[in-house]
C-alpha cells in the first residue's frame, strides 16, 4: 500500500556475478552476524559485497509474504522491495502413527513455479507453525531428528481465503541406496536421473555418481 515496512529482515542474498554464491544471512546469527533490517522509514543497507558484482536479495517479515529482487548491481542506492500481506499458512507437524505434535521441526515450503523460491518455518512447543505466502502452487516438507515427511506434499494458495491449513505427518527415516550398471558391459553408469516417490509424493530426485552409486534418505514406507 506504499507504507514503509519496519523490521523487514534481509534473510538471504545470492551473488549472481561474477561468481554464484548463496549466503543465508538468517542462519549466520549464531556466529554473531545479524541479518540487516529495514528501519522506521523502510530503508536498509547491505555492506561487504564485491565491487562490480550483481546480487539477488530476499526479504522477510512475520506479517508479510517473503519477496525477492534479482539482478541488483552492487552500488545501487534505489532498490525497492514491495511486500504483500499474502495468505496466512498455518499448520501442525505430528508423528503419523501417534499424531503426537513435534516441536522444533523444520518446515520447508518451495514454490512449484520458477524461480522456485523457498520459505522456512520452525514448529513451536506445540508442533504448530505459521508463515505467509503469495498465491501460487507450493510443495511442502517437514524434517526433524531422524524423521521426515514422505516426500513433498503439494498444495495451492488461491488468495480466496485469508488463511490456509497445512498439516504434515512425520515418520522415521532410512536410507535407499544402490548402483546402476550397463546391462551389457556391467560397467557403472554415471549421471542416471533417479526419481524416488513415497505415498504418491516426490521424495527425492538425484543422479548416480562416477561409480554408478546412488543414495538418499527417505521416510519409512513404500
């Protein structure tokens, strides 16, 4: 609506030129590096960037859907990020068999359309989480210690309702691994694309290494 937003955190920057490097500013606080935030007038500043570089910037705020801007030249002083209230996504992460809430679980929500932006949330002591998203199609997954959802669960945000519930069930995890060889020569085949599904959801997409071996972690089940 044109009003300045105070306290919006610059949660992630990605150097796109001359080298490509992602920097998760929100995860560096444990090392004493605070993510830059907008002030009362909505202004922010990012320092320590390489000269003549180009960056993408992601901003987040509890009352808004996260937003990103791409291809910003270092030294630019008129960068504008516009935040939208979006739709409130709330839900619970629980153990599938017992329905017990899981605290401290990480919820990953990825936009199904390019550029495939990712939003993160963490469950509270009651296994609940919330964040805001813009309308679109998303894939969601939750993980905890030795537990995970069976693949990525898809849901749509239409904007017709101000709130949407997304509940995720966890199960114990195990490892799926193997090797792919040429049927005639028996030699290992590198770069084979493997798609793993669990309960109808995509659980992992990976490729074989130089020795033809693949390995991934997945939730218990078929």
